[in-house]
C-alpha cells in the first residue's frame, strides 16, 4: 500500500476580499486555435482553486494566460498580485522535488 499524497501549503497571507485575478470574456488557445472561449472568473483572496479537466482541454493555456506567460486570444485579464506570487502544480508536479 502507498501512503496518500499530502501537500502542505502555507497561508497565502492575502487579506480577505483581495482580488488575486479577474478574467473577463477571455479566450485562450494554442497555436492561435481557441481551446476555451468566453471564460469569466475571479479569484478573491485568500482562496485557492483547482482547475481540472481532460487532457487538451486548455487548462495549461488558461494558467499560462493567468500568470502572464501568454496573451489571451481575446478578453481582459487583471492580476491583483504580482505574477511572481502565483504557483501551480502541473500534471507532473514539477514544482515539488
């Protein structure tokens, strides 16, 4: 039997109601082809979110836009905290050693 994976994360230290990010009518894609269209969502501190879905559905493209590593095909992205404060675990959990 294997022990279950346990990840301890520290507090975000964000005040309640701090806007972490806001996406309005965002379309993201790969190679110019849309994968997710008309995305609207906000993350308000100190929330944490999980983005789940099948392979190829646009999760990584969405996160790249959210973190400022790529531009959306359309729409507006507001980041209320510096991109350096964003962290995500990819499918290979490469952030962890």
